[in-house]
């Protein structure tokens, strides 16, 4: 997916606003959390793995009546499983800004937000195995072999939406869909230029 300049402006505005939007008398709430991810579509094919993980933390501010602004920093892990003598995995460093607003259901809120992400990839090849990630357009290597995690060029943008259920004043469970950009190491818009998406189920603890 191609993120527009509007997405970039909105994400920047939400992140900057987080420092100033608390209503009088409402203290910011800090949280930590973890989630399991079910990887969707083309990235599932790329990594040969439907499972991923996230650890996160952040702060939530009162924004308007029945609406909060939440900023999150997270690490996303989408490990690969060996296929055909190669193994491709992803690791992402993410910041996100979400609007959390009341739903008509008891103890349940809806979530809608934007994210910015830096991805790293790791591609290992068994001895004698050719790199399968070659451009269909130019014949150049899209993902060079890398035994250590290497950064994919550029900051990638994404969106997220979901819902959460408050178990008590400190613990909540969350269902969240995320999609981001990925790109490639040579910028080639080929079959291997994927956009990661996943559905995650997690828990958060608020201090």
C-alpha cells in the first residue's frame, strides 16, 4: 500500500499532541504489554510462518470525554521458518498513536491509529542454495543474504484498528489488526515487495 502525505501529517500531529492533550485533573497512565500475532497474506508466505510476537509499552492521555490518546513503542518479531534451504525473518521497531474511544458495549473500547516503523530482515541460505529473492523485473537481488539482522531502507507507515476489553482497572485484553509498508533492499516493486499485516491478541498492564 502507498501511504499518502496526509497519513504522515496525521501521524506526526497525533504524536506531537500526546505531550499536551491531558485534561486538567487527569494523570497520564503508563502501560506495558505483550501480544501474539497471526501473520496474514504475503508476509506469511515470505517468512513461511503464521506466528509472530510483540512487546510494547507507552502512555495514555485523556483527550476528550470518552476518548483517549495512546502513544506506544513496540518491537514486532516475525520469525521465519526454513523453506527450500533458506530462512527469512523480520524484526520491527514501531511507534504508534491511537485514538481509544468508548464503544456501546460494557468495558469495551475501540482503537484506531497510525504507526511508523523501521524494519530489519534476516535471510540465511544453506550451503549451495541460490538466493530465491531475485527481481522479476530486473534480475537483481531484492533481498541479499544476511546472517545478522539488517535494516530495510526508510521509515514505513501503517494503520491499526481493533478493540480492547477492560478486565479491571489495571488489566485489559486487546484484539488489534495492523498493516504496514515493508519495501525492499533495492527498491524494486516486485513480487517480493510485501506489505506486512497481522492480527494480534495481547494483554496490557496499566500502572
